[in-house]
C-alpha cells in the first residue's frame, strides 16, 4: 500500500461508517475477554490512537477490513496501536514496539559476581536502544559501557544519520574513553578489564541495525526460524586469527579446546582489554542492517555466552516461541541455561515484534536428551 493511499485512509477514517465499524467490533460480545482486553473480531481493523480518538484503517485500501494477521500483531490477544508517522512513511501499518513489553533477565550462575549488564532505552521518539555487555576481569568495562554507550550513540547521531556508522563510531569512542577512565586509577590490573558489546538500534519500528564485538549474540526469529545477526569474534575464525598474528599476537588452545589470544582472552574483539590492543584485539564492531517484517518476525533476542554456550540459536528461538510474553521468555531462557549446566552469568533481552505468538514449535523432542547430556557434561 502506498503512503498516499494510507494517508487518504487516515483522513477518511473519521467518517461515520468507519466509526460504526470500530464501535460494532468493540462492543461485540465475541470480542471481549474476561479481563476487558479486546480481541477476536476487533483485529479486523487497525486501531490508531490519535488525539484520544480511534479511527479505522483498511491496510489494503479496500472497503473491507483486513485482519491483523496480514501484518502480524503481538500475540493475537491484545490490542496495540500502530506507529502512525512510520506507517505513513513506509506505506504500511507498523505495530508499536513498546519498551514496557520488552523482556529482560540476568542470572548469576555459579560465579561470585554478575559481570553482565543489559540496557533498554528510548534514544529518540522513533529510535530504541537495546544492549548486552558481558564483562571479564572485573565489571569495570561492562559498567562503563552500560553507563556511557548510550551517550556516545547520541553524540554520533548529531553528526551522522547512518546507524551503522553511528554504532561503529560509538564503539570506538567508548573504548577510547574507557581507557582514559581506567588510567585515572593508576592500577594496571584495571586496564585488563574488558567486555563484549552487542547493541541493537530500532528506528521507525522497521529499521534494525546491530553492532557487536566479542561473543554475545543477536538473533532474529523469522517465521519460527532463527536468523543470526552477529558472528562470534573468536580466535577460531581464520580472518580473526590472521589479524592477531599480523599484529604479533599468537593463539593457543587450552585443555578443553578453547582458543585464546596470547593464552589470555577467548575473543579477538572487545571494548577494553588494553593489555592486548598491541596484539590485534580491536573494538571496531561488525554491523548488520535488516528490515523488520512484522508479519513474519516474532522477536529479537540479545544473549551473552552463558546462554549461547549451551543453547543454539534455534533452541532459543523455539523455547521463546512457546512462552506467553517476553518477560516470561527471558526468565525461562536463563533458567534453562542454568538447568543445562551453565556456570557463567546468563543474560538475555527479548524484543517482541508483530508476529509474536504467531509461529510456534515444540522443543519436547530434545529437552530430555539435553538434560541427560548436561548432567554428564558438568558432573
């Protein structure tokens, strides 16, 4: 649907017929639930909240209302407004991504302290910010990123509109500022602190840009299948290992087969780890831009390696798809990681999109075998 058609529909939405259609659907006994939520036949129209009035939009431009299912809606049981400016700009109804519906959880595991950090915020009216940081050698680097990464993103946005360039600049600026900050303490051990960083920006409800260093991940669930948005920066990767070696660093493998830079760090990119900068460990992130299709995309998940080490992207996708809401999903995933034997901090952010609850699959087939496997693995 073109933006002109959508705009004209919005202008005509106050007509008597449209209001009668909306009011009829809202008052129908078949559309009301015990809790007062509106469902069922009401999803035949798109409810737009504007100046305390509700108007009806036919997303295909015809005189007949279409169902929410044509472009997806949270869990098919609740009413959500659409983003009006974005819908006009892109020529299609775009559900609002509300921060209040984002699910977050972080579990300590068997560590003495939780060095993971997560952050969810609204940078501008049309720009949302999601981030996970997995600290090591102390929480100093993760704490700094939690506090200041958002600031550096805001600063970069004043000079640049391309979100990939914005995130690359913000990562490098954060890394530089962290070095200055830690140097003030005159403690060499502080300069060994570092953190992964996986950051996602969502603009206009459809433009999703992800940047990452380290082994924390971002994954999009599309049509019930996991779509990986990041690649782990580990010495196992040929391209990453070659850079380390060009800088004069070396890679060793420990007793469990894990590759490490100079025998110290299991990743080749991070924020911090200043004792390894001369060995090729960099803070420049890989970035990826995707367009969110709310009819097919159920959620975005950001996870740290306490989860990734034991659950594959598809397993995470399957488990979350069975949950009632993102908050429950985040709690279930962190507990599942603990059940499977994770000793590390486990952190996740679940951002629901338009197809939330639309694509479900069963994980019962492997849950039992995974339980037996994890029991033997961590004995």
